[in-house]
């Protein structure tokens, strides 16, 4: 857990190193930027440095990695490092809260796992560090309850709020934190990491990196849920479209999205091993919530759009810029059978379908309408 391991986030890292150098680290940070670009890795690097027990280090050096504090942190057993996340509700002393769904960071959770321990003396080192994952999941009550702790953290506690949606935090929360901005990663770097870490072929790594658009963490998750296979399945649906069965198209898309939603949930469960302890339940069953389905359908829409976008690139004579190598024959066929304007209309049709999903229209219906729009039987926009 070293700040040095964070790549391509020079601005964020330099803000933090400067603070460490001056000996004036802020008591509350807001790590703000897209999902999957290294915010939590950075937060852990900062936490490690703040908790490290090696006093001979330069102030802005990385944590030593060898002292008892660093070792405890690496094994996830440091009593002064607190990871605040939604799954914690399963460990709350109140059984009503334990049996809740844990959809957000509630005020009860924030009080018990953050505000109260922040008021206690650190057990092992000079301070306590709290990392709040998906901080925007705090509801308004929880955010309001946190204000005082943010204003005057007891002792030398450090709070690191990590979020990809800072706009969902109250302005009063944002203004009390030092903002540390994170940006997208270079696509070539993401593709290189996917090749090295997962052993993907260069073509598949490039495809996944391009779909995830500079978000390595997102690309890694998408690999685990089998997104490139889903892309192929979506391609099959697009192939069958000219036969003109919007209902079948809609049904397959919804099925695909359901499958992706289930696999995403499974991944989330696997990433939170602590939650598998005795007396707790994993998110059970094969039923996906409306929210999960909507999120997964947006992902499916992104796949549909990516095929039409790629066809547009081919049609514009820039085939060398294509990134979905595995879809090449399909994309070329798509491009050959139509015009640039029509492809552009199709992409707008997908965007429109995505917006309709947010208006609570039935997913199956949204997908059927999309099929009709892609077939070109109806004007896509008014
Ligand atoms: Zn250390």
C-alpha cells in the first residue's frame, strides 16, 4: 500500500505528498473522480503512511511496509484503520439494522462505525483513519450527523471520503473536505494492465479498455462478469434484428442484463469476505432488484451502442481506429448495409432508450422500442 503504486494520478498524488511534506495533512479528504481509477488504492496508501510507525522516514515518503503497523494494515487487522462500507450493517449490534438491506450508509451505521470510534483514542498508533467507500451512499441524515466530526475531528483522526458522485454529497460536507481530484487513466495503460494481470490477448484487452473508457477497476470487474461474452451475445441479437422481431430482441436483452446483474452481485459478495461470517446472509436468490436490472441494462445498452459506434468508424473509412477486434466481421456487415446518417440515428436511439430507463418504463418495453428504432421503422427523435 504505497502512494508510489498509484499510476497516472499525478495531480492527486502531488497534493497528498505536498501535505505530508509540510506536516499539515488535512483531517478530511474528498477523493473525487470516476469509478475504478485508483481512488481507494490512493486512500489506502495515504492511510498506511499516516499510520506507519517508522519515524525515520522522510515526511512525504511511502509507508515503510515493514513496521508492525504496516503489517497489521496489510493483513486487514489494524484497529485504527476503519473501512466504512454498506456491508457493515451486518455487524451492527441492533438486529433490526442487521436485517436491513444495507442499500445505503445509514445514520445508524455512520454513528456506530465512524462517529463513535472517531471519538476514542487510537489503539495502536498516533491516529485513527476512516476510509468511507462510496461516500455518496450516505443519506442526508447520515451526512448531517457526520458534519460535526468533519468540522472538528477528535484527536488527529483522518477521514477519507471516496466517491464517484461528489455532487450527491451535501455542499456542507464538500466544503469541509480537502478535495483531491482523480481523472481517467490512459486507455493504453488500462489495456496493458489487463494483458499483464489477466493474461488477456492484446485484442481483448484493447476492447475491454475501450468499453471501460479509462477506468481500470471497471474493466477488471467487467472481465469478471464476462462482459466480452455479453458483447458477443448482444452482437447476435443485432444480427437477428433484420428478421424484425422486437419482442424477441427485447426479451434477450433483458435476459442478458439479468445475468449480468446477478454476476455483478456475486462479485460484490465475493469482494466482501468479512460478510460471509457466521450469522450473516449473502444477498440470496436469483431475483434482481429493479435498480440492479436498470444498471445492468444500461451496460447492455452501452454494448449495443459500441457496435453501432464501431460500424460508424468503419463507415467513415477509419477502420484502423476500431477497438472491438472480435466483432470486426459483424461490424463490417452492419456498416455495409446502411448509411452514416442511419448509424448515427441508431446510436441516438440507444441513448434515448437509456434515458427512458431512468423514467421507470418497463425494461422489456424499452428494449422493444429500441429494436424498432434500430430497425428504422420509426423516427428516432422527434
Ligand atoms: Zn510502516
